[in-house]
C-alpha cells in the first residue's frame, strides 16, 4: 500500500497493488472468481469506501468487484480516502514588525523578522 497525493493536497491510501494481488492470486489458484471469493472479498473490504482515482484526480465510488476489475483493466488507481493535508500557515511577522521608510526603502528590526 502506498500514499497518493492529489494536486489539491488530498491524501489517498493507494490499495491498487493489494487489489491486483488478491484478484490475480485467486485466478491463478482456481482459474476463475466464484461467488465464495466475492463473498470473502466483500467481507474484507466492505468496511471501506473504495474509489477509482482517475488521471485528472477525480474519483468514482467502486460498488462491486466487477468495477474493481474494470478500474484495474483501465490502469486506474484504487484508493481509500484519508483526508486533506493541513494548510500551511505563513508567518505573519510583517504586520507585527516595526517598519520605517528611509530613502524609499522599507526597514524593519532584525529581531522582528521570523524565518520558517
């Protein structure tokens, strides 16, 4: 399992390889996916909402094993929602600093400047 981060800083737990492995393992052992496998698969994964994550970072809810196989065939990621990363807060030192304009340049005390 891996982490997938979208452009909007949304975090997904990428379970694509886990899905591929489970489906391929059953097909290798039994040659087909039967109703017993589908019941076991649903029991394991039904507590999670699985999503197909498209190339443009849109997602669609996966509701069946057939949709998982279709997503894998199309090369889409399969993920579980984790959430948004916290927004980075920029330091607000400029508004708190003592400022002076001397010869057209802004000057502040070095002790008022905060980096990082």
